[in-house]
C-alpha cells in the first residue's frame, strides 16, 4: 500500500475511513463480503461509484480492464439476435440491462434492434457510470431510462454481462482441517492499514472437498440472492397476468464440480488495475476492481428453485457462433475480424466465459444453445 498516495487522495482516504468505521462497528472484524461491498459500491467512494475510468482496451487510457462490448461491437450485434428471439417469444419490447458499464453493450443492442426495443432500462448503482452511459446513448435517449432498484414485476429480456463476478463473496479457508471465514481487520499501520483475519465458522462450500490440504474458496450468497430476486420479479409479472421474461447472464466461471476442484485451492478472487491482475484486494482499495469467478451451478439452482426454467448453459464461443457471429464477419475489415475472434478463441474469452439463460412459463430453446449446450454439466 502506498501510504503517501493514500494520504494525498481525499476520496481514497475517505473510503479507508469509512471501512475503518465499519470494522469498528462490527466489533473489530468485518466479513470479506461486507468489505468488498464497501470497496466497490460505497456511494461516491467505492471503485464502481467513483470517477475513475474503468473500461477500455489499453492501460494508457487509464482503464483497468476490457469487457467484450468494448473489445468488439460484434458482441452486442450478435447477442442482439438472441435478444430479438427472446423478445418475440415473451411478446415484449423492453430490455433490462444490469451493470451497463460504459454503455457500449446497450448501444450495440439498440442500434441493431431498432424499434424492436421500445424501452431500455438500465439498473446501475454507479452515478459516475450513469453519466458516461447517458453520453454514450444520447441518440437513443427517448427509449433509455435508469433505475437503481427492481420493480415488483418485471417482463421483457434481461441481459447482464460481467455482473455476477462483481457481486460480493464470502471467503472460506480450510486450515489444518478446520473451516474459517476470512475477514478484514484494521491495523492502524499507515503502510498496511488492512489485514486478513480468519474466524472459525459453520459455513461450508456447497460440496465436500476431497483431501485434507489447506484450501481457500468463495461462496456466492449475494449472486444467488440476486438471481432469486430476479426470478421473483419475473414470475410476479406472469402471475399478475402480465407478459413473460427471459434473462441472459454472461460471465467467467465454472460449474460446481470444476469450481470446487481439489486443485483450485487458491480460490478465484482477483483484482484488476491498469490491465494488470493481482490477488490482493486489501491494497489500493477503491482504485481497482475486485472479482471472483461465478459458480454457475449455484446460479442455476437459485433460478430453478425460484421457479425459472434454465433454458441453456454453454461457452461464450458456442453461444455467439450459434447466434450468428460468423457470417457477417466474412466481409468485415481485418481488424474487426481479429477483435471479434478474441470473443470466441479458447485462450481468450471463448471458453472461460459462459452464458446461462433463464425463462418464465413454458421452456423453449434459445438459438444460442442449439449446439454445445452444457446444462447437463451443472
């Protein structure tokens, strides 16, 4: 931790002071999920709530990471085919996007789908990102609205790209055969004000882990709660005689048997700053992203238990190819082809990123899962 930087940056200093008060109020120990929520979402101070640039293709831009819509416009243009199909099946004309980032995906969907979309609602907690989204989407201003909470009933098509990975996680660590929850304490040391501290816990991963070796992992209580809430609002619309809904959630992660593999003993928690990855969320808090891979089995079960159908689960590569990515690229300029290729190449985004879809009412098969559906692996 660069204590000089902390002392010179009023916003970061205020965030540390807020975290210090939260730790004190909690009795001197704060669960990591509560720390992560403050680090990312504290109003005006957390990483997603401050004015730092986040999304971009190079560190020279001051950005920290690139998402698929920034990498290539063909991501949104291709996803649009699946969104159009889902709008037709549900008989709706509204899209809901969670965590819209720079607004790039919204722009690609709105440009491609035109009047198929009559209303585009963005659910985003970040005021600074909202301003950037408004600038990006000014041509569609008449259709776009922003909300910071879900309505009681939701119909239409939901999209969320890299939303689940940024939801706070709890950290569990097995040390000498005993499970602990990992939390954060305040040291008062200007050079390293935050440190880890583990407490014995009754919490467990959702599966038994083979072996007795030390093991660090995450559980995704908030992401699963989000999916349950989404399901409740989607089903409420149908129950009230309204129209149906579908959701496409895209993120990096694994099914449960891979997520909690005995060899993944270091967990998946990672930070991103200036296009560099590091594993220490207690350093430079508020100035970098904190993420964890998604346990897609937990996400699928949360939706299913709340009354939704799992319509499909596959890799991003399969989903985009099934949704029609390749034919229009034949005549695209070479640089566009190269960037679009990164969306589906196994060692880039094609395999690590997955797509899961949910729907209300009668099950149906979205085009994105026509080949290579992996729902059976969940």
